[in-house]
C-alpha cells in the first residue's frame, strides 16, 4: 500500500482540462504495466486516484493522461516538472490483446477513454504483421478536446485506419460530427475474427457494445473498461464494488458478457 516516489519529468497540455504527465521513478521502477492497467496516483496532502497508464517509456517512465474533474485530478494536472508524486501499482486486469492469429482489432474510444487504449495502439503498431485490419474510432466532445492528434498520422502511416468524430464543432470544421457509433458501419467485416476494445463514457460503451453484438460479434470478444471510485486498488476495501465484481481486481477490463448487466448499476 506504500506509494513509490516518482518525479514529474515532463508535462504536456493536451486540451483545456487535460494534461499528460511523464513520471520517472525516484528510486526502484515499478513492474512494467500491461496495456489497460492503472496506477493509483497520489498528490501529497490532497489524495489518491486511479489513472490508467497511457504509455510506458525507457527507464521506467510512465505516462498518464489526466482530466481535471475534481480536487485530486486538478492537483495532478497542475503538477509541474520536478513535483514528486506517489505511485502504486500497476493494478487490475488490462486488455486481452490477442498475441497472434491475424485477428482484426477494433479500438473505440470516447474522450479520455483513448488514454488506456493508446498502449494497445502502440502495441498493434509494434506487432503490425500479427494482425489483420486494425481500426481506431475516436469520439470527442469538440475538435479542441481530441487527444493525441499529433500521433494520428503516425498511426495511419503504420497501416491503421483512424476515424474521428466530434459531438459538436464550430463552423469550418471539415471532419465528422456525430456519435462514435456512426463510425462503426463497415469496420467489422468479419465478426468472428475481430476483437473490439472500448473505453469511454458508460453510455457510449453500452451503445457501442450493443451495436457490435448486433453485427454478430460474440460478447467475450467485445472488451470494455469499467470505472468505479477506488481506494485501495487491491481488492481489500470494497470501495469499487460493482454487482459481483471488485473493479480494481476483476477489472477494469471485462468482457461485454460480464459488463452488460452491470451497466445499469448506479454508483452510490
Ligand atoms: C481504472 C480507472 C482508470 C482511470 N483512468 C483515468 C485516466 O487515465 N485519466 C483520467 O483523467 N481519469 C481516469 N480515471 C478517472 C479518475 O480516477 C477520476 O476522474 C478521479 O477519481 C476523480 O477524482 P477527483 O478527486 O479529481 O474528483 P472527485 O472529487 O472525486 O469528483 C469531482 C466531480 O467529478 C465527478 N467525477 C468523478 N470521476 C469522474 C470521471 N471519471 N469522469 C467524469 N466525472 C467524474 C464526480 O462525480 C464529481 O462530481 C480512471 C478511473 C478508473 C477507475
Ligand atoms: S478499490 Fe478497494 S476493493 Fe477495489
């Protein structure tokens, strides 16, 4: 339960309320996280919250993309290079990325949900020859709230199909406007050979998963990342209980067959 000390070595402003922090271990590095796992980040004197790892770099540097929604996330977003933070983890079960077999990958992200999916995208690029089609469908509230836009060209150059949409846009915006589900038609050409990974607001995951199931995908091939408030991160406090699951231990990533009945359960 003791956090390790990490230093902010780089801070990148992504949008008006979201930053990416690169954290370097001040002593021993942590176990390298798998795509989709999260750390508990501690802003000293304020509090600790779960945040997904959005990339891992050499020398044990961990990147986290954080949206300021409350006291702790705001303090983390304001942390400047040199600030010391506490880090525990990695925790949870991440994405089950098929290691081989030429599967098609469909990655669907809404808003900050792209952060835990970025390691999957990077892994898919690194092992591009092991997959069939790899498509990334990204939704954001507005053009200014899109994440990692500077990387889309690299993703496309690596052979990924990258589609984007926004909920609303100012005049002059030439891109797609509408829900991320509107990007889906044509992306699943072979349901049995496709693995989908979804992360974003719960309503977005619910309708996307339903649409993919309607296109013939089996529920266990549709993975979603669940979100609940957390305290311990290790399955001991019960804070993240969702139906029969402790999200910190059995999740955050689960199959749609597990998540579907839980989507209706409200957090207390
Ligand atoms: C496994 C996991 C991974 C996560 N990964 C990330 C990540 O990579 N990046 C990131 O920015 N966040 C991530 N989160 C969400 C993050 O943990 C919460 O935003 C954070 O706990 C909020 O704490 P706070 O003290 O800043 O705000 P609080 O004071 O707890 O909340 C302030 C207000 O924001 C609302 N709120 C709380 N959480 C959210 C939320 N997630 N979205 C919208 N409104 C919210 C509350 O209802 C409240 O009204 C993750 C959560 C989980 C469970
Ligand atoms: S956060 Fe304590 S049991 Fe999950």
